[in-house]
C-alpha cells in the first residue's frame, strides 16, 4: 500500500474471492491504479512477473506453486514471499502477548 500498486491474481478455483476483494477495495476508496484484480492463466504469470514494473510477489499456496513462483522470481531478481503448504498461517511477532496467542490456537 505505501504508494505501490497491488495486483491480485486469485486462484482459478476461487475467482469470486478476487471480485469481492476488488469490490471491497473500490468501496474503501482505492482505484484501478492502486489495486487491481487480474484473471490470467498460469503461463501468463511469468510474463507479468518479468515486467520491470513488478517489484515483488507474494504467494499463499501449494509447495508446487511456490517452487514455480520462486524460480520465476529468482530468474527475474524479484522479491518473493511464500507461505506454502499450510491451511492456517499464523505469525507471532516479538511484541505479541504469547499467553493470548496460545489461547487463540
């Protein structure tokens, strides 16, 4: 968000989630230059990631998808954040109240 455009490419199995995100961002005051959902095929992802305007990519998904994205990101020298294989990601920062965090699990 810090002045960067965010592009969302939802899973082909959940396109409605992408449309809902698009609607929520529009209602929150974002425009197409700040947030945009795109519907592209897997082979097109490499082309988008190779674009010089793309600074980084973040993926939540399978290990297989992560390997592919990591390879493309490395080939194009892009920052890459991957959350793979889990169905319930949970990040605990050093500032967190650990007792409260444990209760949430």
